[in-house]
C-alpha cells in the first residue's frame, strides 16, 4: 500500500510548495463500476478560482455515495488529468490507509472555504 513503511527522503520546502493541495466540497458521488478496484466518481467544487473537478477515488469499500455529498475533502489539483477507464480523473483525492488497507478520506475537521490551499 502506498504511504506505508519507511519515510520518504527529505525534500526542500520548494518541492512541497509545488504540490497544490486544496479543499473542496463533494457535490455529487456515483459508483464507478468500470474501475479495476472498487471506486467512486466524485464531483468536487473547489470554489470560483478552480471550479468543479472530477476524481476517481478508491473509497467504495468504506463510503456510500449518498453519505459523501456535502463533505469537504482535500485533493491535489495540479497533477495532469489521468485516464482511468472511461473517466478522465482531474484531481487526486487524498486519503490514508486504515488498518485493513481501506482508504479513509483526508478532510478538515471544521468547515473552511472551498479552494483553500494546504500549507
């Protein structure tokens, strides 16, 4: 599972600053049966500067689509889009592995303005 094991090599702050991680609100979520691993398609609103983006997220084992609408999540918004089956995923929704390897979404514990950048 990515993200487990030893820490990655040290990087400069400038390298971290290149990764644009923003918060957005899930506006819609649907099953993604064409994905190889259980996934959902998320439509996430990142506010007026970035707008709404689609993401394929491997979270179908832990989350039902209807419970995600209105929830804020964090995502990388400046990776190039990636083709996943018939879907062009525009952002990488972030999460952490649980003890069984399932994905737990990364989100703020209090509501913040959509489009806010992680620092």
